[in-house]
C-alpha cells in the first residue's frame, strides 16, 4: 500500500526556516518523481518543487526559487523541502505527491504558518 506522510510544518517568523519531510512507503522513492505542492488559505493548490527519478534532477517553482530546495534520501525513502527566508505568502498546507503505477497519491499535508 502506497503512503506518503509529511511532517515538519509549524509556526515560524518571517525570515525563518523550516525543513519539511515526506516519508514514503509501499514503493521505492528513487524509481518515481516526488512533488511538493502547497495550498494557501482560500487559494488554489500550486506546484512548488519536483525531484525526479533521474539523479540530481530537480525543478523549483519561480515563486520560491532561491529559497526552497528539494532533496532526497533514498536510504530513508524520504524527500525533504528545505525552506529559508520564509514570508507570509508561504503560509499554506504543504503536500507531497507521487504518481505510482499510474495512480496519484497525496499525503495528508503539513501546515506551515509564517507570522510575526
């Protein structure tokens, strides 16, 4: 059974940092692309970052480029989203997703709130 579980969200002040984790089970992370999406309050869900099955291949949305980094630890089946210099516009529920054997899987999300 494929599962994705996010963690690491919380309340942080503007300019602060957080590292989100996405732990997968039921499939081998390194064989599939893993994505991060986010949904700000009252807004639509938006893509944030992707790490593909090709080693070293990542993509970051322009809105967070230079502040967010996606990485993977294959031994732990975990993908990370390192976020620095956070601002209030980064407040959202963050989700990791993967398409495994033609099915889309989403985690339950983790809340990130940036506020002073």
